[in-house]
C-alpha cells in the first residue's frame, strides 16, 4: 500500500492537477484491492448540498460522500463534475475518487441546526454512495444514522449491491422516518452491461439485491435507465427486463432514454465508436451538437412502447418525462413538493427527539407516510 501523506490545508506540488487546491485534502491512497483506482481523502466542510432552484433535478437536498465513481458507466451524467478539479471526465472520473471521510460527522452537525426543516434528502443523485469505495470506507451507516436521528426522510438510489450490508440499519431507519430505496438497472444483456458499465455489479446481483430489499419490507423502485436507442429499446429486450424486475419483487419502474450531458457525451461516443461504429451516425443524429437529450419524438415513442409492457407485468411506473419538473423531493416521490414538505414536517414532529434507531418491526409496505412520500 502506498500513502501520500498530506496535512489538512497543505499544498502538494506533486498532487494531481486540482487536488493540490482541494480544500481539506488529507492524503491520496492506492491499494491492491482497488487496482487502478486512487482514493483522495478529504475533510469536507459541508455535507448537505442545496440543489439550485433553477435545476431540473426533482429534489432540493442531496448528500454525496464520494466524487468520481469506479462503476465507470460510460454514459454517467456526473462525469463533467470532475472537470471542476482539473481532472478529465473520462478515465479520471473512473479512477480518481474523492472520499469525504468525515461526511457523517459534518452531516450530523448540519442536521442538528435549528434552521434545518427536515426536508427529504436524496442519496445517489450524483455519484453512487454504494460504489466499491464504500466497502473500504463505510460512510453510509453514519449517514443513515444521522438522517434518522434528526427525523429527516431520505431516499437511496444505487447500482451497488453493498446496499444489502445496510438493510438492517435501513429497516430500523424506516420505523422512524420515510425511507425509499431504488436500484438502477439499465442493461439486461450481460455482455453489453460489462462493456458499457464495466465497474458495476452484474445485473443478476442487482436483481438479487432488489429481492433482498423487498423481502426486508421495502417497496423497491427500479430505474430502467438509460434505455439506449437501437441497443436496449426493442420490445423483446424491454419485455425481458420488466419480467425480471417483476420477478425480483420490485413494485415500480422509472424508465427513460439516454442522456448525454457535457463530459459524458464525448466519452460515451468514444465507447460507441469502438463497440458499435455502425450506430455512430445515428446517435449523432439523435444527439446533435450540444443536445443532451433524445428528441421528444423518440421519448414519446419509447413511452408508448414501455407502458403496455408495464401493465402486462403488473408494475406501476412512469416515463421520466411524465414527472413535472421539481415536483418531487426524492427519486421516486409521487406527491407535490409542497405536499412532501408538509408530510415530512408531520413525520419530523412525530419523531422529533429520536436519539437513535430502535429497530421496530417494519410492515410489508413500509409505512403509509413513506408510501406517500417515496
């Protein structure tokens, strides 16, 4: 193991570009168990992130314990955020992971402020909180406990099977606050999954995690996203995906077409040119210039294709576009934001002063407040 020791606030001329200026930088770590990945440990000054009002994101607050992600999904919309550190949105995003080692401590302090309104907090909206780094650093248990102790509703969206480690803690949390769990599964062809998102757990392993969370009492949502034009949008592929999602016990599906935002677009098109050069001109037509979204016509066509299949398989679901902008406060929240805040406030009032999870029994379909919120 190689350590590059750093003092908090020090400047390291030999550090990777951007890292020498990273506030609270402690050290960079490489280890044989994570070949090719460097962890940059930092002392974070804040944990709660306020989503700008102009953002299209359907939630107001997030917590992101990591920056960068070893899942290495070629299409990941968060790739562009690595450029803020003077790192590239391609290989650096996959291999240079920033770890906020004190995130739970900082979050607990922020949530204890009298001004905190106990609004729902979304986890997994930028980079995955259950990526492989979580197996080394174990930040999520502290985050879950801090949110629960402060009576703050929260949601988790992940591709990571490490979620199963924390299911007992999440069950305890759900006895006090609304908790939502969602698994992202885009590829149901093993070869394609390994090619386009090489660092993720297998589709089968993620479906097993959905089953474990379902058996623990959660009404799990699966994000069938992104659906790749010409690669995963055929009726047989969609039908197979929904059948396997249903068999795993999920109750709800959110689906949507591929986004190619700045930072991700060039990296994904490089992958496409290597793996499916015959589709390159078609994708350039679907995502011309700086356009990040598939045409409305394609998205509407996709909705008409998937909705009947959802009914066939007895799954609740919606097209990503069906959700009004900023109408929710978590990945699968179904009420208006105002209603969500009201429900969250009622939940907070009923659980205010909770010191720690008590492990109460969880009903089959989490509680009614959770169902309304998430």
